[in-house]
C-alpha cells in the first residue's frame, strides 16, 4: 500500500527561522530582485523560497527579547527602523538578575549552614 502525501514544490528550502535562516531568505530574495531588474535571463521568482520553522511562529525561540546590533539588519532590510519595535529601552539585564538571585540563594544556604553548625 502506497501512502499519498501532500507535496509542495520549492526552489529553496531553508531550515530554521532564526537570524541566519531569515537573513538567508531575505538576501536570496534581494539577489533575485537584482537579477530580474538587470534584465538577466531566465527571470527568477522568490515565490518558492520557503523557511521551515519548528516554533509556533517565526522567531519564537531566538528573537524574543534579543539585544542586538541592528547594523546587519539595516543591511538586509532597508528602512527597517520604521516598522521594527526598537523603542524599548534596556532597563535591566536578565543575567544580572540571575546573578543577584544566585548570590541571595548562596547567602541563604551559608546562613543555614552556619546556624546548623552553631547548634551542634
């Protein structure tokens, strides 16, 4: 018995919608646009460039809350500043919070250890 599966024709399949995968898709689409604008043959289409992502949405694993230098993004997407949510200032570092929390836990454990040694 042969199992019938849906097929989707793709010229390019990029696995992973992280920064590298999305950059690849954007850069390839830009190269295709330049190729076609120069009148080169055959004319190409960016319609069959697909990005396959395991997350529920693009960027679900890597881009949320990312702190990054926007220089590379500016090279890939012209005028990205107009639509990107870049107006949120960094007020605290998660790493600093984790370090403070670990220090408090360590001090708590040391206090408990000292108290138990004094009691015995």
